[in-house]
C-alpha cells in the first residue's frame, strides 16, 4: 500500500537532499509536496491530505510548532516527524504536547531518516489494523449481544442471584430493562400422539414456528406499552418462558394474560399444537425473576392437571387445592431425570419447585408427604452412589426412614426436608469436587515420582480410569495451567537443584529430568527461567 508524505523545511538544499537520497520507493512512500514554511505546508495539506508530515521547527512565518498545532486540529492522528537542529531540540520537544513522538536531529543520516519513517509506517499500519479489529469486535458484539442477554435471563430463571449481582450497569450493557415490576409466564407445548411419529426435525420446525409466533405477538402487544420490555426464551424442547419487565410500576398481569392468550390461539390455529400456560405473580426486582418463574411453573402444573383452563394464574395453595400423590408423580419423575443427567442447576431448580409445592401442601395427609419424601430420597441415594461410589453418604436410608417416622405433622416434616435435602446435595457436590481435586493431585504425584522418565498423558489417564480429554480439561481448570506446562515447570525446578549442586554437566541433567534431547532441554529451560542452563551455572 503506497502512502504519501509532505516535506517542510525553509532550506531548499535539505528538501532537495531528502527528495533525492531517501529511498522513498522501497519505503512505499511518494512525496505529496514540499513547502518552505508552515503556511504553505498547511495549504498543501488541505489540498492533498498526505499520510504523514516531516517538518523543520524554525521557519519564516508559521513555525513548525505552529504548523503541528494547526495540523492536529485538522487531523488528530496524523503522524508528524520533527526535523530540527541540535540547538533547536529542546524547543522542538514542546511538540510532544501535540502528539509528536518522532524527532530527527540535523544533520541526519539517510539510514536514520529511513529507520524513523519505517517506524512511523509500522505504527500507521498497526493503528489501521487496530481500527479494523475494533470494528470487527463491535460487529461481533452486536451479533452476540442477543445470545448473552438470553443467557443471563435464563440464568436468572434457574439461579438465585443477590440484588447487587444484578446491577443496573450490567443490565444496561446487555440492554435489559432495570424493572420496578416484572412477571413471567411458562407455555408448555404439547406434542400430541400423532406428532410423536414425526421426525425430530419436523418437531423442531413446529417448535421454532411457535417461538416465532410468540415473539411477534409480544412485540405487537407491547407497542402500546413503551415502558415494558418483553422477552420470549426457549427454555427447553417444549417449554417457552415469556417475561415482562416494566421500568415503571404498571399493571403487568392483564397485559401478560392477553399476550399469552393470543399466543396460544395463534399456536393452535397456525401450527396445530395444543398448549398450556401458567402465570406467576408480579415481583419487584430482577433478582426475584426466579420466584416469578417458579410460580409460573407451579401454575402450569395446575393448568395441566386440572385441565379447567389452558391458562392458569398462580395462587397460594389453599386446603381445598391440595395435590394428590398422582399430582406429585410428574415432579418425582422430573427429579429422577435431572439427577440421572447430573444437571446441577436443574437439580436445584427442580428441588425448589418440589419444596415450594410441599410447603403449600403442609396441611395434606402426613402419610402422603412421607411417601413423596421417601421417593425423593431414594432417587437422591442413587445419585450419591453414582457420583461418589464408595463414599459414605451424609445420611443412610435407615437413618432417613427413622427420622421421617419421627414427625407427626406435615409442616415439621416439610421444614426438616428443607434443611436435610439441600445439605445432602451440597455434600454430594462437594464430594464430586473433592474427587476432581483428588484426580489432579494424583497427576501431580505421578509427575513427582516419574518426572525423570518419558510420561504418556494418555497412559496416565488410563491408569486413573478417566478419559484423557476430561482429565486434561479438569487439570487445567483446577491447576490453572495445562499438563505439559506443569510437567516442564516441575522438571526445570528439579534441574535447577541439580545445577546448583555443581556436580553434573548440562547434558547429564537433561537426562536426569526426563529430556532425551539436551538442545530441547536448554530451549525449555530458557523459556521457563529466562536464562540458559550454562548461564545459570555461571551465576
């Protein structure tokens, strides 16, 4: 890429020498013009806008410093090179406040001038590449912003955040309204029996169409509510979650009910799918989104079981609205499935739904709550044995049954479950982390014993009965570095000990710490320590 330069000096001999002797062509530069003072240079710049300027300091009329100031107003990022005599240099440094960072002292050799010009051209190229990267970054951010926004909203449905973790700044970056009031609805798409025979791709197309219907309907419905922001989230294969966030204290439930009703009507008419919906109560802060969502799921369960209305609004459970064991069977099945899949966030979410429902049904028959309790704990024991084989659980089945039989009302039994089950889950998750840490410590111990031998990471993984890819990712996540880096660091540490003893040659130490190639050992040693082994021996 060819660039242009403007030369400015009141000495015609210097201009002539610059023009003739500097290798402009090999530098990829053309001379856009030559001026004998600042005023003439400024006029030439306005006409031709060269890529860089080289100017003297003391000139009749407008000086080089005045020219620099004027050029900065026209082009703030223009590279300017100051060419000055020794006695002028201190004054020339005043140009630094105008962003000048390149100076040449007269008389300058051609090689010096060309070196400075190359540096300036490299800076120009680097600056342009930086701008291109920034533009691409902005484009990428624009493309990924919807994904990041949806990801945070999904996390808020399944993870209990504190208020300070949902700052206005964080929400603003993702273009999420900081609400005074919010509400959530869950829409369950039912896959009728004939549709079970469809290929998965055909079902996904129907599901995709239903999601688009919901988004378009919500956008149209909120056109008359400028303070309300709406989101439709693809929560799972057959569940959509509709969120309304109002930055004012408006009435959200009527708006949400109308929007959901219209969505379901269109889904039934356009894609021939039956749907049920549950609507949670209004909450006051974004970190309470999980509660609004969990209530909508409870209301959705009521809508599915009662089948009195396709839309059901959440209501605190009354004694005449108690669930039966048959009602709990779906939640127990879901509990078994999430434990089997070992999906930690989903496990907590499902537990909160079940526990919330049990608390509402605390006036139910004690025997029914005990039956549900035993079903939950049985699945939990299977989960423990699968995740932590050979480890003693926090509570055995016999201890659990004895504890359950000691409660004489549903309220106290439910409260006990609210303490016992989370403690059991936390113990399981901790045990799983300990198991992971134990694997990493086993790897490190193996290195300490076998560092002087050839080590096969795949063989090490097989010895520990884990997949090499899993072990590699686990080691890096816990130790903060990959296995090869850790191995090299350990070997070089031992090599330093041998070097300090002064009893061995470098090539001997290379073999003593597991390097068959002394040249490669020296290369790794310098990469780790910044010095060669021989330099290290010299001190």
